[in-house]
C-alpha cells in the first residue's frame, strides 16, 4: 500500500486533529481516513 498523496502540511494538520502519529496517518488506508474525517466533522457539528 502506498502512502497517502497529501501535502506534508495537510498531513501534519490531520495528524493533530485526529490525534494519531504522523507515520500512522500516512500509512492509514484511505477509506479509514475518510471515515475518521467524517466522524470528526460530525462531532464538530454536534
């Protein structure tokens, strides 16, 4: 599995928001990352 195709700045911000290590974020499957982002957005809207 190849790393996510996102900029370094975006990766750092996402890792901070999701409270996961940067290396773990970069090797996270895309569908899991999208699921976590959706959950984060849902939590923010509540």
